[in-house]
């Protein structure tokens, strides 16, 4: 079949599946596929007035399979318009799938770079390819594909996820790989987006950071450069960030510090937008580990809220919900200044069946650092619960008392010099995202409360604590 015929077949299957989707755990304001499986965000780019979001998609099932590129766009990062599937595995070089990649705009043309995969001798052969579009909707594969037909000796058969960007009048491409049990990012350079010269190993693992690095992303932020990678071969999937210096002539990134970009169980394969002044990021809000209840409902996978990255005055990486998230607020459910001294205060219930909820908690940093501030969300049907709180100098999410989602206790450090500590909690029908005042202080998890209605109660330990609370109903806009 031609590429166009493959796309048409996938669209017919997707439309039929969408009519059978069960809505029980569908999200209200996070991006999801119309039906079937999705994973990594791909090709995040601002093009002709829209934020374009491509994503790894299997339109023929709710489990991972041969990868297509799904496609949507948004004016405001919150409300999405689904567009036709952009890429399908249709050629010899990508017959087993169109794996992850990126997008850039050049002279009015939108360029998608992706990894084509084919099977040979029981092994996946991975090559780097391109497709282009003038309208941002319909894409033609480059007749010169693959642009990069084999990995260099510095890499391995794991050779994927090209991230392309422009610097100093030239184009650069970072490709994820590994060698001798350590993750690596390989760097290429081009003057025309067609012919690529290999420069060498951009960065590599110190031996503790995974055996293969997927989904690399490189960009300037403040006075530094940031490298993001999603390592394989670590305990649980996660995203690692490195802050450091980039030498474009030598083709080498020198890390100065590193950490986890999100501390929760359901955050992977992050990517930032190309073509925006702000550094805005999305990630796959799911995990390769554990059961995904929505697969039985003919869909699986979603993306996080859009997040903005910045460096604080101390040079630490901060992660915030994008400002556009405030546009979701439609009703103030509660706004109080409370003084807690070991007791519990009941809050309005969170009815997630028809809308989402945002809670903003503020407390004196010194007071809360010596005790604990917690908010518990208890399902009114099953009686199980999850807890978000601050204990000492750490933000935490505890899901051990819930049967829904991954069970564990996840935490992130907070900035000790903060005079006040603010925690923002975003609840959707089957997700929870928490943001605090600290270096990359965010925690993301998928949760699946059976009834969809959560009792909420606030408590403290360690002496009197003044807490400012705002609780918002969020509109459905996915």
C-alpha cells in the first residue's frame, strides 16, 4: 500500500474504535488520543499560529504496536483539535514503525524527523528519516530516506529519537543510543536539513544513568544548556535532566549537575516545543510498568499538563504549570485561611466525573519544615485514598493505600530558603500532578478512583500552622 492508503486505513479503524471507547476514566483537560494506544509526544513545534503535537500512536489496538504518528494542534496549549494521522509505516525502511522524533520549521515548511524501523534477521534496524509539509497537516516522506542509514561506531543498534534544533545558523540533531552498557547521545550537524555530518558523542552516562538514552532534547535555558534523556536500564522509567555548558564547535555537552525531572511513576519521554520563546514541555503521562485499566476501554495513554521550565536565581531548574492552565478555572469552590493545630479540616468533595479540580495550598516555609501538612483524597466508593503533603523539606505523594495506579511513596526536595511554600495539585478523572517550590519539584501519577468522587481533608502535625487554601473547579477542554 502507498503511504496515503496506509493512513486512510488507519483513520477508518480509529473512527470505528472511537465509537466504542468507554468514558469512565477519560480525562477532562489532558490530551488523549481519540481511541487506542498512545505514548511519546513527538514533533512539538509552534507553526503558523498553532502548537502542533504529534505522538506515538497505534490506531489498531489499545496496546503498543507498529507506531504511527498521531497529530493534534492547539491555539492555547489546553484545547486540542485532532488532525489526521501524519505518518504511517509504509516503506521498506520504516515497515515496522515510525518511532519518535521532532519537528522544525524552515522557510515555511514543516519538517518531521523520525526513526524508521524495519526487521532484519530478528533485529530492529533503526534509521533517521524525514517528512515535510507546507500546510502542517499532510506530509510527504523524503525520497532520499533514510537520511542517516546506520549508527556510527560510537553507538549501537539502539539508534533513535532524533531531536533537531538550530543554533548559530546551522542545524543540529541529537540521537539517542548506548554503548557498552551506558547511555549516550550522538550529535550530527547540517547546513540544509538533508545532509548530516556526524560530530561525535554529545554526552554519556556516568555508569549509573541507564544503559540506553531515549528521547534526547537539548536547548538553552538562561545562561546554561539543558540535556534531557529518558534512560532505559534503570529502576523504573524516568526522565533525567542535566544542566551544563554546550560547546557547539567541539560538539560536546559538559554536565555540571543533574537530577530527575519528575519524581512520580507516570512521566516519561518528555520533549520541549521548538519555535516558542518560553521553554514549554510535555511528557507521556503513563508508565511501561504495571496495569493500564483503560486498555479495556479501547484507549491508553495521555500527556501531562504543559509545563514551563526556567532557572531560578540560584541556577536551579524550576518546573511550573504553564500559565495557560489558569484558564481552566471556572468556579472557586473554596478559599480560606485556616489555622491547624493537629486537627483535620474537611474540604468540599472533588467530583471528578464531570470536571477536574485544582488546589493551591500556601504555608509558612519555616513552620511547615518542622512538621507536616497533608491533604488526603479518599474515594467515596472504595474507601481507598492517596495523600499529598509536605514533610520536613520534602514534597510527597503517597499512593500506597490505593488499589488504583502504581503504589508507592514518591518525594521531591523543596527549596529551604523559601519563606512560603506553595503546592499546586491538579486532579483529573484518572491523573494527579503536584508542583512545589523546589528544584524540579513535581510528581505525576495516574490514578483510577472507582467512584470518581473524592472526599478531601486537610491536616497538620507539629504545632499551629496557618494555611491559605484555594480550590477551583476546572472545565473540560481536552
